[in-house]
């Protein structure tokens, strides 16, 4: 799949670093997606999950010292495909079987991973 598979998809972004969230939002919107958020904190993310239709999600593993696994679990219960991002390499602090983008990632990597979900 590619960027065309993101057309009109509602993608939740959960990222505590403002500039990274902004860049990811711009990249995904340029690929035709509708961005939900971004959420910068765990509670914001949970509110967005509960109050929006989400087709795909991009979540940072660590949100200001809190792990995003409760959001991952809530999304998985709804059948929403999730990709994680981390600045800590491939070693995750919780079990996750989906794709993981290591920061910094390129726009092409982001679109490819999200398009493949």
C-alpha cells in the first residue's frame, strides 16, 4: 500500500513532542489522511479514542514518562491498527506485535508504515 491508501483515513496521532507531532500531521494530511489530534498526553489520547472514529493510529511509546500501552489496548479493542514510534530503538517496554518506527523516521517511512496498516 502507499499514500493513496491513506486517502480519507482518520489517523490518530499521539506524540508528546510538539514538532514531531506537527511534522507527522503535515505528512499524513499531505497524503490525504484526516488527522485526529495530535494528543500530547495519555488522558488526551484516551478522550480522542473514545470520542472519534479512528481508522489508524500512530502512537509514541513514551508520553512524558507515561507508557502509551493503555491507548494501544483501547484501540486494539476497537480493531484499530496501530503503529508505534520510539526514540529508544526496537526495545519496547511492553509487548507489541505491530510496526515500530524508530525516531527519527523519514516522511517516506511514515507513509509506508501507515499505508501498510
